[in-house]
């Protein structure tokens, strides 16, 4: 990456945050945009790249969000922007279902090569993560002739009707939007920190609950798919205990159920493996990707066993914008950067650098109950001191402190009490250190 293509890679507080120009723009936003569109940090961005977001007031904000795990290669990586410009000059759209182009096929071939397993694979491209999950269900239902879908507690799979139904958290994702899609069934998530009988029992007891619910309440012969995030994202960066995902995969295979790994947030180097299910040695039947796939452009995919992917007749999959040529060009650049720059290893380096500092915050009486995650997908769960009672107000205060100091962090978790860290994998390490300094100070002020 050429340094001159990036904003200056240092934190600069030119004004209070938000600055006066962003405040003005917020007034216009309020007048023009639907209220239901939320915001995390009310600043308008002018430039971005590496680990920095530059707002219209000249503030340089350290990015620990990556657009929610999207800009893993940074928000202006030359391998991405160059390919976007070249493709946009040639054509921006034809609809692949009408007339074809190489980029769509090249992205599919790359995903067939990179996703876990050496079995024959095929891929279909879409525009958003929700679309990918929804189409994975369509494929699984067609392949099996069954209708039921099993998901986990604390899951997040999207905002469309089906994926919203699959999502666990009510506010803000489901409240007032029902009735929901039928034939979606929820089983307990193995949430080690909050498992009633202790973390050491989470894997076995959660799997036993899944097995019982599927066999006695739903009927295994009625289940098309079990869908799981290898690390639950919006639910709070919950890492399943060792052995759980493998047991679920084997149970699915035994009963002819399609096992779907939702890797939309975890996939493509984020967790220190190319795909998070690789940490558990799990090879899913279908895997969904989006977010980091195209460096900020809207692109998503379902990749899986060829015989399952081919179950849907011609014309049953697609969409007007699915696999847009500019987005495909961006994806080829992002995948090139991930492989050529060793970003899987870089995610592990980020964890090695950051996690020990975060774990120092977990002490008796601390507001931090647990640090968890993998690679550059790390989180802190906030609790009331001396208890495991969720403390969303403390998490919000820490986030606000960070924002005032020019470090962008995100909240998540079913209880709204988890701060998640998703830095770009290309962030300079000194900038990352500085951001963690600010976060640690913010936690200290919240004690």
C-alpha cells in the first residue's frame, strides 16, 4: 500500500466531537432521513483509509469498527479502488442473469477455492448478507424438501423478514415488525460466560438441548437447515465452547440436515483464520459471506457443496444487482490484498497485541466481566461490579468516552453491554496501541 494514498495515520482532535460542520449536517439529516436509521457516532466522513476516518471538521478518528467488519483491508485500499475505477469505466451494470461478465465467475471461483473443504463447490453471488442467508435457506429447503430452520439464541442473521425472524434480539431489530416468518425454531446458544451451570458445561448441555428440541419438538426429518455463526456477532461476540460446532455439524449430517455457517461478520481473515469455522475444524455444507468480501462494496455469497447448490432450478436464484460488476471487481482486489498481505496472520498479531491489555481489565470488582473473541474480533462484556449482571449503561459511557477522544468503537450484545473491537486488519500497530490506551482509560474512568 502506498502511504500517500492514505490520510495521515494519526489521531487528530481538531474540534470537539461532533464538530460544528457535522452538527450542521445532522440537522439536515434529521429533516431528510427516516428516524429509524440509527447512528453510532454522529460525524460525517470526508476521507478514510488504513486505520483512520477523517471527518468534515478535520478530525482524524481511529477506526475500531471497519464499517462493522466490512473494510478489513481499509476503506481505500489501492487494490480495491483501482479495480473499481477500471471496471466503472468499462460498465457499471448489465445484470449477470441477462448478459454475463468474467468478474462474477472469478469471484465465485475464488470463494470455491478459499472456503473450507476439498469437496466440489459452487457459489451464487448476491448483494447483502441478509440476501445470502435467505438464499442459503432457499437452497437448503429445495435440496432437502424440508421447511424447518433451526437457529441459536443470541443469533443475528439480518433484517429481512426471514432473517429478522431468525435473529434473536427484539429491540431494535424485531419490535413492531411482526408477524414473523414461520418454521423458524430457536435452541439455546452455548454462551459460556452466562451458562447457568458454568462454562465447562456449556458445550455438552447446549448440544443436548439442541438434540432434544430437534428430535422431539420439531422432528429431525422436518429440518432443512441448522444455521450458526461460528462466533456470534451482534449477540455479543460469543465464542462457542470447543466441540460444540463439530457436534452440531455431525448431528446435522446424521439426519440429512444442511449445516450453514453464517460467516458474514467472521469470514475472510477477521478471526485469524480465513474462516472462523476453521478454528473448530468444521466444514459446513453451505457458507455465507458478505461484509469484508468486497472492501466496502455491496456483495455477498453463498458457497457450498455442488450437489446442494445445484438443487435449485435455473432462474430460482439471483437478483437485479446480484454480483454487480463493480462490486465483483472490488472483491477481487480485497481478496488479493487479504492473501498477498498476509492479513490472516495480521489478525492473529492484533489479538496477541491487544488481548493481554484487555484481560488486565478483568479483576475482582471490575466493570469488565469477560474479554473474548478471536483474532481482530474482540470484545469486552460490561457488568455491575462484583456481579455478572449486565451493565449497558457502563458500556455506553465507555463508548461515549472513546468517541469524545476520537476512537470509534461499537456496542453489541443481546443486553447492549458489550463493546466490540473490529479494527481494519491494515491498521498501523502504533495507532492501534493508542486506541487501546484510550479504551483502557475510558474503562478506568467508569469504575
